[in-house]
């Protein structure tokens, strides 16, 4: 009997997926950009149900994040590989001096090593271990003979000395992509199959024209021949209204049963038009080999919402916890901070059963880390809710944030405005380099020092409703019919999906505390 599964296999902002197999176990990572900790790592036995077991970059020394661009800098396109008892993760910290680097671990759950920096150009680094034990670096950079246009890149290969973790010898320009004019050949991975070296890449950028192409050679340092049938996977021909778009950035694996599977990123627009609030998610698609080349999802050639489950041992289905009561000593692995957090601003022990946040004057657009704790949006429609006890002083504010990036976001918080305690809804947008902060609503509330206030934002497709209640009262609507479309990359730019969280801001240093009793994201899909 066939078992059907649903795509995406990881909902929400999990772009640039990479995976490897170790015996009967599978491990997967994704990009995190300016969010911390970096590079979540998952385990599965069936390629469908994934459990997060750690974060590869969980120490500031591994991943310094001080660039103000939340959605366009930081950790790009990791590659995860396993060789001779060691896991390797290689990636780029864009916007930081560290650049391309490698970390290693014996246990994929960690701890992972301090970074081994690489003096290599470009982005999207990958590792390939050949049959003789030698390791090769593969990445993308502007053409060595001179780029003719923005995105005129080459895929290049160079040997890596595993003893010194340094590149050695000359680099070789392996391929420039499938077309005469190719923009952004990137995300390369090398595989050796039946005596051929295959080079799998993406082209045309990570937007609607995204595509997957492949070339092969009998040697790593001879010209790679592109497949005449390229691209082997794209959805650009299906139109902007197709429910799965911008497919690309793949990695492949052969199962212990001989099946071949590909993970890739893609997005799901919703709410009319090309609006991808969830960002680039992780999808799974089967393929076979025909005449020495991959044949993706035979007979269909596309990524589907529903597909037949791999013939593999069942992994336990992992349901993300909708409500966190902050009763544990540590946070769950799926929480994110913006850049490297000031940990003194967060406490699970200051008041039992609460997350205590200290308001910070650090802004979202700074080089430092604001007091924000969040999770990825994983549903098109949802309730996000929290209850807090907070007596704001002048210039202080705490509540819920819907964060696309530093310029495009909504805040719904309890604030002190002119000596009065108010509920404030703030919408941030940007146009022509001008940032607009619009106060949608500012309503005075009568709340005592020990009273709790519950804040809830409901997103119904692309409509937002803001409600609240004091103590055990009834929910009151403060504002509705607000547009969530500003929270998509197509409006805001960058490469991330929307994150939902709690925050505490101030105009100057503060010793006040906002106590959050719980944080809940309830899917309405």
C-alpha cells in the first residue's frame, strides 16, 4: 500500500537545504542568515519526518553577526558532509571577515569545532571526498577572466588539505552553467557516480527563474559537459500563479535501498499575487537515472505537494510545540535571536515559569542584537499569542513582533507614551531608502502593576487582526484588516521568511523587566 506524504518537509524559513546519509540515518541543514544560533541540523530515517537535534553554530565565536542587514547577510548556503567518522559543515558568513569556513564534529548534535577559516573567494562552498580520500573544495565566484555582468560567475574546484584545513594547488574553472548567458551559477555540489563526476548547481538566481542544472566529467580538472536536457528541474515555466515556485538549490542522496531523492528549496505564494511570507522552504522530490543523467519525478518533472513516501524505516513524526510555558530550564532548539544575543537580557530563572526580557535601546537596524526572541512562521494562517506582566517606564515597550527584516515588520506592544500606559501597534516599511514608522493604533489602557495582558495577532491568509485582553477578560479587537503582504521577501527584499516573536525595546538602558508567561503559535491552516 502506498503511503503519501506532503511537501514541504520543513515548513517556513529553511532555505538552501543540504543533506547526507550515514548508514541508515540522514542529516539535514539549512541557512540562517543573520539569525542566531546558526544552521539548524535535523535527523531522520525516512527523509520525511525530521527532528531538530541541534544548531551547528551555537557559539558567538563560531558565527559573529554584526551586519545590519538581517535578510541579506550572515550565514549562506551550508553544505553538510560525512567522511571517515567526521561530520563537516562548510558555509559562508557574508558581510563578516570570516568569509568561507569549515566546522567539524564527531556527533552531529554537537559540539561542533571552532571555525577553520578558508582563504577562498566567493560564496556557496561545498566539499567532495574522492575515492582516494582526497578532499576538494567547490564554490562559486566571479569569472576569473572578468565578469561581463552582475552574476557572471564560475564554478571552481580546488583541493583541500584536511590536515591543515587549507586550500592547496591551483583552482580550476569547472563550469559556467548551462546557457550562453547564465546569471548566478551557484550552490554547487559534486558527486561521483558510475565513474563520472557530476556537478549539480542552480542558475538564474533564487527568484522565480530559479533552476537546477547538471554537468559531468571523467576528471575534476577537465572541462565539465553540460547535460543537453538542462535544466533538469525548474518551475519557471509553470507561471507565477503555480502553488510551488522558485525551485532550486538542491542536494541529493541515494538511500540504502537504492532510491534517489533530492531536497531543494521552493516557496509557496499565497494571498493573491506573488507573496512568499514563509520564505524559501525545504521540499523533497524523487528522481531516477536515465542514460547517465537525472530524471526528476519521472513522468512529471516537477516538485509536488503530495508524493509517495520513500521506502525507508518510519521516523517518529515530530510536532512542534505550539505553546511554550517557559517552564523548562532551556529554550527549545527552534528559537532564534537577531544576531548574537546579549544573554543578560533574557532569563528563564528571574521569575519561575516566565521568560524575563530586559528592554534594550538596540534597534533592529543596528549592528548589535535587539532584545527579540522568535520562531519561524510555518503556516499561512495562524494565531500568535503571549501574556505578559509589564509596567513600562517612559520610552519602553514590550510585546509581539512580526519580523520580516529590520525595515518591514509589525510590533504590537504595551508601551509608556507621555507617561501613559498604552497599547501600540506600529508598522515599519521602507520605500526609496526612506523608512516609515506608522502608528496604526495607540490606545490607553487601565492596567495594574500585577495585571497580565494577553496580546494576540491573527493572520488569516494576508489579513492581520490585533486583539488583547486584560487578565481573564474577553478579547477586544484593537485593529483589523491590516496587510501582511509587507512581510514577504517580494516586498521587503532579502532572502529570509517571516519570524514571529516577543520583544522588549527602550529608548535608553533599562533595568526594568517584561515577564512573558507563555509564547504560542497556533496554526490555522
